[in-house]
C-alpha cells in the first residue's frame, strides 16, 4: 500500500489476534483495493474513498474473481477499522453480511404496517419483500391477490411499494417509511432525485410532519440515489 504504513497496519492486525499469514493476506487485498482506486477511480486514495468507490470495486471483484468478494470486504473492513473511518468500515461490514445472508426483509418489520394485513398475507405464504414483489409486481397479479387476501387495494399497493424501495441497499424499516411517506414511493422516483435536494426536502418533511426519525446524511443520500439508479424497473404501477 503506497499511501499507508504497511508495517503499522500489520502490527494492528497482529494485536487483534491475526496470524502472520492472515495479516499478509489482508494487507495484499487492501493493497489491491488501493491499486484499483488509483487506476480506475481517478487516483483516489484509500482514506478519501467514498461508498461509491467501494461499490465499484466490489462489482469489479465479482466480475473477475468469483467467490472472493466476502474475503475482500473482510480485509477492507479491517483497514477502515485501523484508519478509524467508521462510515466505510460499517459499509464494508454491511456489504459483507449482505453477501453472506441475502435474507429477504420481513414485511412485519416495516414501520407503520397494519399487522392484520401482514397476517392475512402470511396465511397466503407472503411474508417478506421478495414474496411480496413476486405476488404483486403487476396490476393483474395485485387484482388476484386482492381477491385472495380480502384487504384494501391501497394496503397491497403500499406493501408492494415499500418492498420495491427495500431493494435499495440500506433502505428497510424506518428509511422505507420515510421515503414512502415523503412521496418517494418507488425506486424510479428515487433515481430521479438530486441527492442534495433530496436531503433538503426530507429535512423539511421531518420538521414539518414530526416524523419519528431523521433525514439521511449527505453521503447516505448520495449513496441511496446512486443505488436506485442501478436497479432495473421490476414493478408495474
């Protein structure tokens, strides 16, 4: 790593109980991340990298080194712990956990959802966002679901839209509710926002409505819009 004291980083890893071989491997993988940043992200340095840079690198690894993503994220997580960069460390950890589990988000965990509606859908085998999208992504499918579930059409559409928003990394219970209530109720709508204007609008919304939560920080807003732009349209409204 050209911009990092490799010896100090190895000592940090060893103090954390990592063996010599593990410390060397972690150092090599972090060095590869740095070379990628310098060669593909306009000479970006490790300590100045932002979430979009890490996302781009992970896509690069997935394309070229099948099955290695979790290992790289583990190493990068160590580095940002060493560098005291809590934001990037947290993101690397979350991305790694996502790659490990990939568990669909439960409908019951969305804020503000009527539990009776959740129970009715569960009786039909629809318990998480993936199942909700599979069952309600088209108008025809929602009409059929409406007949089976015996619940208001608006409630079904609300859960479909919340599930659609949950495809964006990091958008789950509170965030999905905030965006939905503020009128950004689909991935396509999110993708059209300027991150700074999005944050300003949400700050005003929270203050004006008393929403129990906070607006996203600047980097989170930018990351969310960027992620939304990557996602294909899969729901017919």
